[in-house]
């Protein structure tokens, strides 16, 4: 297949059609509801700790990097003891996402330099934008080349500079930010600027763009789960834009993804809040001497905890932390599990919320 001459943005067609505008109202409605529901959690760091890890797991699964919840959660606590390469790849993704979030929140910019840093963290290597020709996108099953992205480094740099302008300069392409996110994602995946890690980096850009435009306070939108469930449609619609300029269906696909993903994440957060409220009421009643908000936060910022974490979070001795966690395990609020020389304490109901969503 000959190389595709990818044009710079913005698209020459009006993407805010009647059909798109109708879907936009729904997408914005549920995205705003998600933002509001997230604010009902007293300590939003709980969501920042847990939800991006699930996003990382799903985004990596799109690239056939498959791991389990257990492997991820244990690696968070016992990183030196985990050898699973897939879990490490997922951790790299989560680290890149959190790094990007801190930069975007601080600078209110999403630049090419940041995108380069994100890809470097995702892949644990510094390769920069592609400098050599020969990159093709192939059908996993047949090996057939389905798309040849720009090959020359100067074209990749030019297109990425154009994309940076679209992302950060609202007046350059003044359309609804969710429509623009769909355009940005298409363009980034079509430029395919890196030798590896383009998909994961592109999905991190999606989340950071929502934060950049204040549509989310924290990175909690699960688009990767939606893409996994509709993987064939995702790739077909990307190619349809390249082949026939079918922008409307692509934009509608992304907007529907925002709606469905927002609904699902709302359910997760509401479930976490209900469980937190129950634990707060019962532990405060049954364990008056050990209850504190810091203790509750510790039990919910990760499905697994350990003595060291409680000792640090509450500013108590190791012996006291051990006593607290053992008491909660005896009361059925945690499950104690010994792994090697370490005791882990699992918030099983919280773990199950993540497992089934």
C-alpha cells in the first residue's frame, strides 16, 4: 500500500452536524455528572490512586498486554517481588498518566515535549519521533498492511506541531472540545509518531485533553474499556476517515464512548462512596478508639494495604498499625493474606467493585 498523504488539521468539513450536536448534549450531560459525582468523594486522591490503574489495565489490553487485577495491586505494594512483564507495562502506563496529569494541571498546556515524555515513560525508552521509514500498520490476523502512516521525520514533526497547535490554541480550531478530542485522537493515531506505544500514548492524550479543558478535574474517564468492547469498530472507523473522509461516524463513535464510559464510571464511584459510608459508620461505631478519617482513606485509596502504609499515613508506630489492621481483619472489614515475608490486607468489597466493572 502506498503512503497516505495525511493532511494537517483542521478538517475541511463541518463536523458539528445535527446528529453530532444531538449526541454532544448527551455526552456533555453524563461527563458533567461524572465530574460532579467524583467531587462527592471526600478525598479525591482515592480516585486518583485507583481508577487510573484500571484505565491502564484496559488500555494495555488493547495492545494485547494482559494482566490481572491481583498482579497489578500486588505490584503496587510489593514491586520488587513481581516479575510479571505485563503488570510492569501497565504500571508504566499509570505512571505516565499521572505524570502527564500533574504537568497539565500545573501548566495548562499539553505540548509535544510532554507527549514525548509520556511515551518515554510508557515504553521505558527514549526514542523520540520516528526518524526512519518502514513503519506500517498491519492486520494482526492476516499480516496485510492496512495503513502506512507518514514516513519522513520532517512530515511527522510538521504534523505533530500542527496537532500541538490544535490542542492548545482554541481559536485555531473553534469547535466543541469533545468533537476536537475525536479529531485529535484520529490525527495522532494516523501520524503514528513513535515506533511503539502510540495507542497507549494516544489514549493518555484523550484523558489529559479533558482535564486541560476542565471537563474533568481528575483523570478518571475509562475510554479504553469502551474501545476494547468495540475494537473492530474502532479500527474500521479510523480507517474509514482515511479512506473516505467519514468523519461524522468517527466523531459519533467517540462521543458515544464518552457517554457510555461516563455512565459506567459514575456507577463505580457511587459504589465506592456507598461502601465508604458503610465502613465509616460501622468502624466509627465498633472501633471508636482506632477510627479516623485518615484510617478510612487508607483503606480506600487502594484495594490492598499493608502495615508500612498505615504507619506512614496515620503517623503511628508499626506495632500500632499492625494492631489496627489485625483488628479490622478480625472484624471482617479486611482480609489478611501473607505473601512471602509481607502481610497484605485486602478490602475485598472494594476489590470486587473494580473486578466487576
